[in-house]
C-alpha cells in the first residue's frame, strides 16, 4: 500500500511540473499535493513549518499567475485600458484553453490599449509586456515544481 502512495505522490509532483506549462492542469497545487501525500507515509516526514511555508508559496504563485501579465503590461508602458484589457483577456482566455490562457492577456492588452486611443506600436508593446509577465510567472512555477521534486527525492536519500 505504501509503495502505491509513493508512486501516486511522484506522479502528482511530475504532473504538477507539467501543469506549470500546460494551462489546463493546476501545476504547483498538484506538486504540493504530491509532497503532502509523501508526508503522510512512514518513510518521508517534512516539518509542519515546511508544509505551511510551501502552502503559502503555492497560494502566492496561484495569485501571481493572474497578476504577472498585468504587471508586465503596466511596466512596459501600458495604461489603465491595457490593464483592464489584460484582465478581460485573461478571463475570456479561460474559456479557450490552452491557447486562450496564453494569448488572452496579450490580445486583451493590445485591444484595450487600442480602444484607449493608443497606436498599434504602443499597444503591441503593452501586449508583449503582458506576455513577458506570463512567461516569468510560468518560469517561477516551474522552478517551484522542480524544487518540490528535489525535496521529494532528497527525503529518500
């Protein structure tokens, strides 16, 4: 029975890493679920502090996943119209998985900037900023996923 828990835990951790890239899977929560499952076996024990800190990191990453495209748009010169468009694009993109979650913030920022009276060049700059924010958020999630994998393997060694 315990070997089955190990297998399920490692599958969840690896699926979590995949989910950091594939928008249809909740990446870091899956990896955390794998870590939590390992904790409840007799072979691996994490401290309560570790589990709580990791849970907070997962929650923060889930929130940042929706905020980083807007920050990217803002810091690349986007206006309120671009930020609102980015939010709308993110929400609409959720209905068109997987590409919608990637292209939604970009297109939303571009369309929002153009509706706000900006030229196409400025609108594209804001859209690219939102795309950079999305990529950076994804890289952060992947790093945390691999960290969870490292911690799971290190707990056995």
